[in-house]
C-alpha cells in the first residue's frame, strides 16, 4: 500500500470531551460537556493555537470561536464501545470496538475475591469501596501506617486500585501484589485495569507519587493498529502511561512520566529526532488532576499549557509528519460526582501533507482514527474497525 505519511504523532487529551453522547443518560451523564462547561466556569478560555486549528468548530467554547480559516482537519467522534473508561476509549481509537463493558463494582469487590486476594498476598486490606484516590488515602492512611494493610478501592470505572505508603510497603512489593490481583481478576471479575497507587507523606498531608503509578491492563482482544504497525516493521514509541493502556501490546517502549509537562517535553525530544512510524502519548493531568477533582480552573490552566506546547510542536514538524490530537472520553469538571463522563471525542489532524480546513464531521466511531492511521502509514488494515478519512485529508 502507498504510504501517505512518514510518521503519525498521536496525542490523547485524557478526559477532554466535547458534549454528551446520545446514550449518556444510561451512564448518568446527560448534559455533560467538558469543554463547554469548563470554559463557562472560568469565564472563557484563551487557546489561540487550538482555536487556529479549528477547536471552536467542535463545541461551544466561550473564548474559542470558530476561526475563519482553520489550519487542521477537524471533527468529533462517537464512542461505540460501552463504558466511559480510558482503556475502552484507547482501544477503540486504535481500531478495536468492545461488544460488552468491563465489570464495575459500585458496592466494592465481592467478599470471596477479597478473601482470596488477602490469602494470596499474606495480609488484610483496608477500604474495599468506591472512592476518590486522594480522599481515601487521607481517610485510611493513618490506619495503613499502623497496620501495614494496603488500601483497596475502586470507582465508577472498571478498576482495582491498591494504595500503599512507600515507607510501609516497598514499590516492588506493591507491584507484586497488583500482579497477584491481575492474575485473580479474570472472567466475571476481569476489570479493565489494576492500578498501583504509591503515596508518601504524613497524616493530613499524604500525597500520591504519580510517576511511580503502575497500570496493569487487560490486553486488547484483537490486534490494534499499533500491533499492525509493528508487524509492518515500523517503530511504535509511547510516552507515559499510554503503553499500559494496551498492556504493552504494540509498543517498542513507553517510559512512564510524571504528568503532562514531562510527557510534552519528551514528546518534543522524540519529534526533534525525526523518524517514521507512530509516536503516541496520553496527557493524563486533564483527567487525573483536574477532571476527577472537579477543578475547572486547573483544567483550563492545563489546556493553556498544552496550547503553548502546540506552538513548539508545530515548529518542529518535518515533511511527512501528521499530528492527531484526540480525546478518549469526557471528565466534565462541573458535573456531579467525580467520575468520567460519556462524551464525544475531539479530533484535530494537521501536518505537512494534511489539507487544512477539512470538516471531518461527526464520525460514527473512535475507530475511524486508527483506520486512518493505518492508511496513512500504508499498513494492511486487516481486522481494524472504522472508516478511513485518509484520502479526505491528504491531497
């Protein structure tokens, strides 16, 4: 197949949704709209580079109007997979649509599972309930220091999260316990992710150590475009936790980072080196630091930092580089609760060979993104869901 691009630089803005999906009410998310509501909450956004790309066409965003001559192809995407978690969103972006949702545990994990886990790790656990990670370590951290029992919690997403203080449980031991959990969590208990959550500090001032977080995901049930790229002999590099969301499948490497700033810095280093294939990152701070904590001002600040980064990125692009800026779900900082929101994803595509101003419309599935990446890089698309728009954006 003819290659239309040399390299795809794929940036996922975690939690940056663009309005509720038609079925959002099934998830308690009717009316959610991350971009619109956070802009209203802070009195308007100033994102000149995203505005110039066409972000204002994707949602009603105070301060970011539609520009007369957008410099990117732009659109929004519906999620076809059930759920509103990062794993199903990322898998669908890469061409794999799920037929049934991952299991969730709104009342905590079953007693038989917890008891089996405790026997396997040789110690009891605290918690076992849905909770905010930052809040539960404040609530149970002191008891954890006294007993040495790790803190188990979940959320509205399909996650089994285990928190432990680094001075009480070593990182190696926390990771081992999470691997034990991953082995147990199969079948009806097969949660999307097991997450190790190390923390430090003292009572009243416990703090999570994000760069030492470990995500143990289920592997995708079918090959993604990332694996297809590897099969075609192309390099596939990740920056940050994005590799964990695919259980490492399809990545040559994906070193962890401490958050958006380090991920953006490393991404610029990789872009500067040049090359071919796929370079992918997930910018987590929108979701973990601001969306879940319902902090629109922090969310807006992180978007401004990303907007500034785009100026540097665009100045480094080489002939044949195509940039995808997408999202994986919503995390409306004004919505009730503290969980993800089921929303449309954004998509902005630009680069040296890309036609500016192409309206991609409302895509039927996130998978159109991965199918397009396959066509741009000349990768056989066998088994990938979605409809490509590569010929709409490349002259």
